C-alpha cells in the first residue's frame, strides 16, 4: 500500500510543479511587466532555456528526489518529499497567479 501512496504523491508533485511552470511561463511571456523572481531559476532559464529548465524542475524536484528517498528504503518519506514538492509548486503557482492577475495577465 505504501507504493500506491508514493505513486499518487509523485503524481501530485508533478501536477504542483507543472502549475508553477505554467504560471511562470505566462509571466515570462511578458518581460516588459514581469521577470523571474527566483535567482536560481532565472540562472538556469538563462543558461538552459525555459523548456529544459521546466523539464529538469519536474524531473528532479517532482520525481527525482522522491524516487531517491523511496529507493533508499523509505517509501513514506519519499511520499512526504513528493507532497512537499507538490505544495511548493502549488503555493508558488498561486502567488504567481495573484501577481499575474494584478498586472492584468491571464495564466490560462
């Protein structure tokens, strides 16, 4: 049963990180109004491009870290790490959404 919880948690993490990516992409489409506020993300976007950075964000934060913890023999902790990644993505997406709305940009 722990495997099922872990799998669901990773799916939620992918969703949360994707929400962040969608809202960030909407903001970056308007460089005259908004820019990337996260310095680390801005560095990677500048060096690798948005698409590669978005892929790595999901692959590493949403999937990689949770799977690493899972494979180290801690499926519940891996699920908790995944849910943390989901929460972070969803919270940032919400904050991005509020910022976008404040300057009259639609994310969807």
